[in-house]
C-alpha cells in the first residue's frame, strides 16, 4: 500500500517522543496519563516496539469464517428495564470512527 501522506511526517524514535511528551506535560509525570483496566492491566498512552513479547495469553488471527474482528461485552442486567436499556444503547449506536454510545 502506497500511502504518500505518511511520507510527509518524519520517523521519530522513542526518545524524541518522550521529550515531546515531557514538554507538553510541563513537568507533570507522564504516568498520570496511564489507564488502569479492570483486569489490573496498565495501558500507557505511548508505546514503542521494545522487543517485549506480548503473545503470552493472547490469541491472534481470524475465525474460520474469516471474520477478523468480534467485539463483545457481557451485559449483566438484573432487571428487564436494565436489559432493555443496554439493548437500546448497543443496537445500532456503535459508529466508526469515533465510537459513541450516545
């Protein structure tokens, strides 16, 4: 794939990105931007390919049917009104790009 737009931006190494982030945060700790997921996993807003293996515990690839993406979310509603509310929020309101649940 030939994407000429990407040619307009120089490749930046991790040290350059870290310097830009430090400047933009004006002395604040970059770790304040981290997000802690419910599973206890911390996700940083800036990632580099540091050679760390991420394959442990993860399965990659497509399903036999060829569908490469399936996003699911369990809904644990204890009352019918909650179930209806969840169904309304999910049904037809997930848009791409800029996914929104409004």
